[in-house]
C-alpha cells in the first residue's frame, strides 16, 4: 500500500477520483472514501457518479478507453501538468513522480527493441516493490503487466491522487491559482476526443483534388513512376534543351536556374517568388512544388491510411509541442494544404463553425506585459491600424514592426519602426527585452500561466547562439501565453456546444472548427464568440484587453475567409 505521509493540503477544487484502466479494460477508481474495481469502463459509467468530481489519471493516453463511455467535465492529467511544471516533453511516470517529489529526473525509460528474442536488459514488469514517496518509482510500476493485478491498480490510483496534490502545491507556490493546470489537463483530454472524433471530409472531393495535383491513383509501382515523370515534365519543358533535372535535389535545381540566368543563394520559395512573373521556369517549378507536396505527403497513400470508412480524417493529437505548449497533430491535420481544404466538409445535416482569433500575439502581449497603452489599442477590431496611427506609419509597417519585436528582428523596415514602437509601448517592449535577456544568459523563462520554458546554455556558445536563445525566449513568452488562452477558449467552446450536439473537430494554431447540427449553427457561432469573452476574462484576470474572432458558419473549410 502506498504510504502518503506528508501529503500536502488539498488545493484542488472539488472531490478527486483517480482512474486507472488496464489494457484488458479492467478499471479501478480510488478516492478518499475507498477503492472500487470494475470489469470495464462501461461498468464505471453506470456505477459511479462522476459529474461532480475531478478525475485524476497519469496520462489521458492511458485512459483513452473512457472516451466511449464518459463525457469528462473536469480532470487532472499528471503528465500534462508535469510538462507545465518541468517544461519540455518529458511526461513518463518516472519523470512525473520525480519532479513532484523534487528528486533527480531519471533517464527516459528504455523501450525494448522490436524483436522476437527477449531483451535481457529491459525493465522488469513484474515489479513487486511498494511505491514510497521518498523513493523513485520502482522498475515496472505502471506497466501493462503490473497493472493486471487489482492491488497494483489500487497502488497506482492512490499514487496518482498523491502526485496531483503535490503538483497543485508546486503550482500554488509558483503562481497563485491553478487555471493553467486545469486547461492543460482538459486540453490533453480534448486531444483524445479529437483523435476519436476525427475531422469530417468529403471523400469524392478529396479524391478529385488529389488527382488534379498528383495524378490518377497509380495501378502499380511502374505506373506511379510514369505519373511522377509526367509531373516532373511540367518543369522540364522549360529547362535549357529540355534537360531532365532532379527536381528534388536543391543543388541540381540551383544549377538549373543558374543556366537559365537566375542566380539565387538557395531555392526556397521566398527567394524564387520575385522571379516568377518573368520566368516560366520558376513559375512551373513553384507550381510543381505544391503538386509534389500533395503527391508525396497528402496523396493516395495518405487518403487510404488516415481517412476511415466513415469519412473522418484521424490523427494523434498532442496537447503540448514540448516548447511553448501549442497543440499539435499528426496525419497532416496541422499542415493540410490550402488546395485540399474544399475536401473538409460537414456531414449531411451539419455545418462547420469556423473561428479564427484575430491578431492574437499583440493582444496577448498587452495582457502579459500589463501595458495599458497597448491594451487601449486592442479596443479596435484592427489593432494594427491603431498602432500605425500611434506610430505615424503605414499599417503594413506597423504590423511588421510589432511582429518583429516579438520575434527579435531588428533590421530592415522593422528595425526603423522599432524605435517608435519602444517609445509608444515601453512596458510591452521592456517585457520582451527582459525575456530575451534571460534567454541570452541561459535562464529558463516562464509563460504567463506558469509554464517553464527550458533554455539550454553552454558557456562556450558564441554570441550568435546567445542571440538565437534570446529570440527564442522573447517569442516563447508570447506564443506560450497565446497557447494557454487558446486552450482555455477551446475547452470553453467544448462545453458550450456539447448540449447542441456540437463537437470541436480541429484546433489549428489560433483556429477552431466545430461540427454541429445545422439547426444549431448560428447558436453555436454565438456560443463560440461568447466563449472567447468568458475564457479571455478568466485567463487574463479581467485585464482590459479585447480579443476578437472571425467566426462564420460554413459547409466547407475552404469557404472561410483566409
């Protein structure tokens, strides 16, 4: 039995109930009243009253089976909160336990190689040692084999309750209030829901779009090679003497361009774009690249692998990218090319509510820096227009200068406007400069919500590397805070649209897609906007900063304004 000597005072709101699910579905719950065992999560759903409690688990990935039976209202995800406290991407149980107990974080757990022979050096999953708060987790604790035993599931559940209270104590001492931990935990569970729900697509339209870019579905490898050469031929016809250049080799492409009279440092799109209007070769090359990306990354293999028979695009979602904490997804969900967006469409009888936060970075900066002058500028729908008037420059210049301040650019047009920006908004600019200085000195920084952003410092680093660290931390304190606000908004939207039958189906940077029955489309759009006001007020502590969203009811993602 876990000895919970010296458990800190309870800081979490509401009753806590730890949940552990074994690989065979057997489920154990533990709270201050005792422990119960169930044959499956479905039994848990019918036997427990969970609406009024906060569910605690080691990681949302461990309890994903609950997504089919529970509509989780409140949770505490130990892995997600550890990423908040410790920074980085480590969220395995050993790291979570060590950080909570102020112990040295052990090396990452070793994964056994995928072979048929046993690995003599793999961890012993038959761990029998008790879990003690003054020791590191024993080998095998929490493994699938170990959790097959009811007594071990009870230990694991009680250990989860213990760690949750330790984490709450750490966050309470770091920054009063636990809102970020609630949001991070909720976002981790939302990721499980997003992975299960999937993004609705129109398969026939997707097939047409893929064919137009990548060619028809190949019959075999030889046919695939023929289609690829045909795609390459759209560029070759413009090369000197029709030369068949390897378009996937940057050096070969640069030499091809040189022979055509175009000399560039590299072949990146922004270096080639100025030549496009006057060069059929460059125009064909840039057009080919878009088609090639769809063909190789989003082609027929992608469609067959990730779009299910129910016409839903699914991928694994992560609540934190390991840096500033942005949500990410696999299967191309976070980088779907614009030409394929007409293929993302609501199912019959449904619509999509698309909402995109406007000018989020400077508005977040106004909150985290507590800059009253910049906060006043957020009252306008177009913040950059107000900043431009304040600086006495054109709007594009004001936008470039504001973004440059957050990314550490000091040259060119942006550099010329930065001096004016510093005079107009000295508090915000000072906040960014302080974050940059900490990074240059190798100091970790913390976001507005208390996320640690680790910075690696090496005494032998050159000045350029120091500046790179400064640019990173300058940006991380803004992007990290923006991620915190976005998660709070997404979770508020999740709760608001659920009674309407709505589901959040995409979280893309600063953009949300909600799938909802057509009859509730307008009501859901209004709820999304109200959710932004509510989430921003709670997240900012009532700061006088206005956040705006471009919200619309559409049937296809491509119908939204860019």
